[in-house]
């Protein structure tokens, strides 16, 4: 499906999908300057607190293998909405945790939720465009996305001078909520019901893992 959008709608789509796909750098780079403070506040070793970083990365990777098949069955918008609801709630829960164990667990779940933005932003673009138009769209989307790894540590470093580390995760919750509003009111479903995969959700996910293993072995 290759849709022709007005310039204003195309600009908005590039912006919102670029922001939606930035959950990775937002989840990781924004709180990096707060790691020393978190180590002290949580009374934990630096290696344990840094494990929360690895947990988020694993969640982001595993979540993409789940979000993709779910979106093929249920459409792009609903899994995206669910992902950002969970992302916002988990970010808020992290801000109120005082246990490094819960921090690691919640960061893994946050990664799972945030992965929806990474994989489904590209899936929506693939639904709407094809060929050179898709390539150009990906390039412009990547330009928007590429801003966040640069500004996220700067914002986090600035914030940590004035607020506790919890404030960074409250900001993440607010960002997630604002993106959620943008998704609900600014993105239309791009995968028609006639093009969705039939069958159980579990079977769809297992098929995705099977394809991944086949590709890796090949």
C-alpha cells in the first residue's frame, strides 16, 4: 500500500514515528548521568545498578520479537497504544521503587514495552509506503530519531543537578503519556483487517521465533 499524503500530514507522520521509535535512547541515555546517584540512594553496588541497563536492552530486543507478530494479528495501533500505556506506568513505578531488584525487573518490562515503538514505527511506514518513497521516509524518520541519543544524556545530566534520579523516570512517564496521546489522535491504523494474520497469538509468536532461528542458522 503506497499512500499519498499531504505535506503537512507527511511531516507530522515523520515526526511522530521518529519520536515513537526513540524509546530506546530515551530509556537508556536519559538516565545514564543518574547512575552514580542511584547506586548511592539504592545502597547497591555499581554493577547491580548497571544491570538495570542490560535488563532494559534485553527487554527492547525480546519485545520486538513479540510486538511484531502481535501487530500482524491485531493491527499496528492497538499494540502501540498498549506498549506506551505500559511504558508510562512502568516508568512511574520505577520512580517510586527503593529496591535495586525491583529496578532491574521493572527496567526489563520497560524495555519490553518500549520495543513496541521501535518495531511498529517501521511497520507502519512499511504499510503506508513502498519502494523509493519508503526508503526516503525511513531516512527522514531516522533523522528525527537520531536527535534523541544526542540530547537525552544532556537533558539527564542537566536534570540530575536539580532533582533526584526519580525525576528522570517521572519525565519518562510524562513523555510516554504525551506520545500515547499523539498515537491515539495522530496515527491511523495502517494495517487493514483483511491483511492481518489469522490464528492464535501464541502460534504467531512461535512462528516468528522459528523464523528468527532459521535466519540465524542460515
